[in-house]
C-alpha cells in the first residue's frame, strides 16, 4: 500500500509526512512526496520516496497513482493572492491538475481515499453570522472558485464510486513557520511569527477583522483523521468545514502580548492593503462546525495555546 | 452586433430565436443559431445564420465569438439522464465547452452578456422546505454537478471582468412539445403532452412528488429579460433561481383532467423507475424567488394556464 502527498515540499506536506511516518496510524509500505521541485525527506526512513513532478503536465497524475495507492493527500496548490493575479496558472494547478488526479484515481485506484484541502475562501458575499455546511459558496477570489470547482467534482466522483473523496475546508492556518508567502492570509502568521523572531511585521487588515484559525498541528491531525473515517460517515456530502477558532486580529495581538510580552506586540504596525483586505474580509470569521466535531475532527483550545505550540515546535528548530 | 444561440436546433433555441426575431427587443444585425447539426431557421429572416458546430472541438468557441458579439445564450447541453449514463460526454459538453466559450469571450468579447442556462438540478441532499439563493448546492447527478461547475466559473469570469455573465437556474420545463428526451424530467411534459395527443404515457415517479415548473413561454421571456438587465442589478452573485410554480404530479394530472377531460387524464399510468426517481426526487419542489421577482423575472399563474398555452401554441402546428 502506498500513501501519496502532493505539495510534499510544502510546510504542511512535510509536517504531514513526518506525522505519518512517526505515528504509524495509516498502514503503508511507501510514502510518496511529490512536488514541482523534488521535496526533501523530512525523516530518514526507507519508506519515503521523493518525486519532482509537475502535475499540470499530461500523464503526471497517472505516473503518480496506481492500484497500490490507498490514500492521496492532495495539498498542492497555487495560493490565494497568486491565483488571483495569475488566473490561468491557478486554473491549471488548482483545478485541472486535481481533475487529472481524479481521473487517474477513477481508472487506476477507485477505492483510494482522495483527501482534498479546500478552504474557507469558497465562501463570500452576504454571509450569515455563523456559516454552516449548508451555506451556499460564493467565492470572491479565483482561488476560492477553483477550490469550489474541485469540491463539486470530488463529490460527484465519490457519488459515482470513481474515487472515495473527502474534502476538508481548512481554516486560515496560523502560526505557519518559515517565510511569508503569496497567500492573502500570509499576514495571519506573519504578525505573530516575525515579532517572535524579533522582527517587525505589517498587518494589512483592520484589527477588528475576525479570522477563522487553526494551528498547523490540529490541521495535520484532521488530515489523518479524514483518512480514517469511513465513506458512509460523511453521508450525502463529502465536504466538511473543519473546526477552527474565531479570533480578531486584535485578540491575536493581545495573545501575542500575553505570551511573548508587549515588546513583541509593538513590532506589528497596521498598513491597510485594499487587495488583501478585499479577499480576506470576504471570508467568514465564524462557523457552525457541529457536523465536523460529530465526525471526530479536532479543534484548538485558544490562540495563546497556538502561539505557545509554535514557540515550542517551530522556533527551536534552527531558528526557522 | 451579433446575438448567438447555442443549442439553436433545440426546442428552446428555436423558440428563443423566433421571439428575438419577432419582438425586436435586443438590437442585432445577425442572429447565429449554432448546434451540433445545422439548425433550421425558425423564421425566414435575412438576419439569421445557421451553423453546424461541435463545441467540444478545439477552436470551436473562437469560431463562434468575436468582438461583434453582444449576447450569447448558451443553451447547448447534454441532458440529465444522458449526462448521468455518459459521464465523460457530459463533462465535455456541459462543462469543457462552456469553459471554452468563456475563454473565447474573455479574449474576444469581454463585454458580451453570457446568458447561461443552469438548472434546479444543482440542488440535492437535505434541503430546507423553501430553497433560496443562499442555499448550498449539493448535486445528486453529474448533470447538476456540471451545471454547478459552470455557475462558479461564470461568476468568477464576471467578477474579474472577463465576461458579463448571467446564470439562470431553470425550473423543470413543462409542457415541452415534441418527443420524450433523455432528461430525467422528460415525463413532466410527457404525462401532459401524450394524453393531449390521445396517446398513453407512463409516469415514473410518485403522484405526491412536487415539481418546480415553468412554461416554455415564461422561460423564453426570462432569457430575454436576463439580457436586458444591467450587471450591477445582480449584485455579488450572477446566479438566479428563476421563478416557477410548485405543483405535485397529482395536481398536474388534476389540471389535465380539468382542461382536457378525464379520458385524457386516464391515459397516464404509474410505473416507478428507481433511477429517474432518485434524480428527480433530489430536486427541490419549492423556492423562495423574491430576488428573481425583484429583478423583474416572470412567473406562470397556474398549471391549467400552462396546459392551455401548450394547446394553443404548440398543438395547432402540424400536430407536433
């Protein structure tokens, strides 16, 4: 049995691989990490195989998926601001490549669990104060549109028995280690991470904006949990809004001050960015996730705990 | 200025063309009817051009759309039961061809009004008694999925200014003239049309099933109305649930009896078909269409009137 992670060079891909290799909850003989550039193996383990693979190329998906594949974690994506500025690249990577993976699964591994990372960015427009699973998607970004397209396809492929799909709508992830990226939500990690490293950080949105957040650790737990559920547990829809916590930017900075002192908090300044604000403010800040919790998905306790986990897990490793 | 109708050989395409040529509410010098087989001109008019065009072929969309196109009515589609049995053909015609038309519009005619016929088949699963515009789609057929995919793309293309899209979610249309087709809802016309022609008809669903119906005439009026609205009137979403009337199969047959006598009604027998029932029963039978009505879309008065209009408009023409 094989498990595959696309976007395997990314932060979540590497962390998921580490968890799968360490925790041994999913049985596999081979763990394939694929990315556009060859990923590093996060752990020295004979089961890991790292592949450079451009999923937008014809035949790439069939190269990856064969009858021995039991689970695919499809994390590869062009992030939100990047997909907004380069529409065609976003369509190719975020939609067409996913469709090719679904087709490969249909023809070579229809029983494979296809775990797809969608996003709260599928929501937008006039939203109720509490977004539930039966709330219409109305994406205000091409990234959100492309994720919503994939959700529909995965549900239909699952309904027809072409694949066993599971769609996880991720909250904004904070705190990510590493460098800022082209996600519109990059600041949601930057305003915590940079000050903790003694650097200044700019917040492009209002302090009052409510974000829907999950720590990386909780998201990884939820990826693995999604692979352990039976198809029947999902009922009619394979799409789940993952649990998160609703926190305003101000509350995030307050937590930063509480955990790391006022001098850390003072390193954040506010410089509004209309483009980022337009995208991020269109996302919901609060969800009704009773279904996700009933399915056994996890949630963080509070944002101070998230910051502490980041300091413990991510800051001691070579100053990342 | 040019107006284009895809699916121009179909019943709705022909009727829309006739209305556009007669009513003269949209200005155009040329009306192009395109279909996989060359349509007939419904009216002898020098402005009509009829084209045989397979929209799934590379370059077909660019052949159709140029900078002179002001409105496209994109009606061409593989119908529901057919798209369910031939998934790949459904994806090609219902989704890929629409995407190619959107790309052609983006590059050659971004101001073009792109009127797309979606369907109540995008809805499914656990539905509220009254479906509104902010209700999540959860298609239980590949046809519904493909329509929902197009809705998302058209909204994103419109948001980005690549095209001026308008998505109309059509009720089930009854009474269609002509022959039964591969739509799962074909019976919704058959159980009225065939008895009126003195023929027997089989109803594959329960008499209690509520359908959401519109007459062909009202749908054509609504197509033309959609092309006359300004983009701003749609607000954040270009997708509208068109008005309809909620009628059970039993009520439809009661209306048939009232208009055409009990002997007509007695020509309908019930033979349940699980496949058709699964698809059709997943569709909502009642909508909150306040937004559509506020936008000026039309609605039929009652089903007796719909039957009378069919007898007046469609039965006198060469016994069709």
